[in-house]
C-alpha cells in the first residue's frame, strides 16, 4: 500500500495524496478511505472531492477546533482523526463496485468523429466500436460539468488526441475520446473530445438522489445498440 501524504491547502481544506500514478490500486485505496470517512465523519466535515490519485477534505475550521482533540493546527486535528480510518489492504481489496451499462449508438450523426478515430489508429470503425465496448471503465472522478465522468482504462489502440478546434456545442449524451480517456457529456456544452457515439441515458438529474448517475469508483460498460432501439 502506498504511503499517504497530507498537505494543508487552506484553513478549510486538507489535501490527501495516495500516490502519483493512475491505476486501480490507488483508486481502490481512495475509495476505501472515502467510504470509511463518510461512514465515520468528524464534526465539521463538509465535503470530500476525489481526483485521480488524491482527494481533498473540506471542513468548517471553527467546529473542528472545538470538537476534535487539540493539535498544533486545525489541519493536524483533521489529519489525526482520519489517519486511523485509512487502513488495511484486506479491507481495500473487499471493495465492491457497481457496474453501470450505458447503451450507445455509434457513428453517423451521433458519432461524427468515429471515422476520424478509426483513420488515426488505422482501424475500421467496426474495430473501434469493438475495442470501445470490450472492457469496463473505472470512473476516476466527476468534473468539467455536473455528472461528467472521467473514465480510465481505454484500449490504447483507439486513443486519439483531442480535436484541434473544439466544437462550440456537443449534444447531451455524446460519448467521446480524449487522449487515453473516454467520457460522456451529460449536457450540451462546448468540448474538444472526439465524439464517437451518443447515449440516451440521463447522466444527471436534480430529480434523482444523488443527482449524478455515476459516482467515482463505479465501473461503466458501453453496449453498442442500433438507433431504433430503446436506449
């Protein structure tokens, strides 16, 4: 297990670094630590924001100062509380992940860059679709727009640089490739990823709780469907 490093970001935030390389082991460690902290929150905890190899803990310093055992700084009070929660490899390996299937219509008007991705990698469009649907992707974090998942684990044979000129608007549900990652646009927004398909599955809704369909630590499995299917 990697050595965990702490760094005070501000009077209200503690940065927790679990490693320097994106991989499943680091992500498992992050998920275990987040779950443990959410199950045993300290007084004053506001939010935990995960990223590829770390997360940031936001808290109310006035509550922490009053309610947690004394230390030289408020950040140290938080660190002293959370450190024992981030424990063993056995617990980490026992983490169970959700697998969310996302039906996707590839190519045509729904995936205007599918041919470009195929040409760049010297593959057929069918081979790009086959490789994109051949594995499960880990949700490393959400960002850019509410509910936008950054998915790791893309087959390197279909990795493709972002577009030289981003589009001013990409349709909601568009599935894209940006370098070695793939993701889904929850809303119509500007964007520079290569668009290879689209899903009709809603990624974010304020009528749901939680609003985001996907959470960091989930796995996504893309399923190729036809346009007239009920996806």
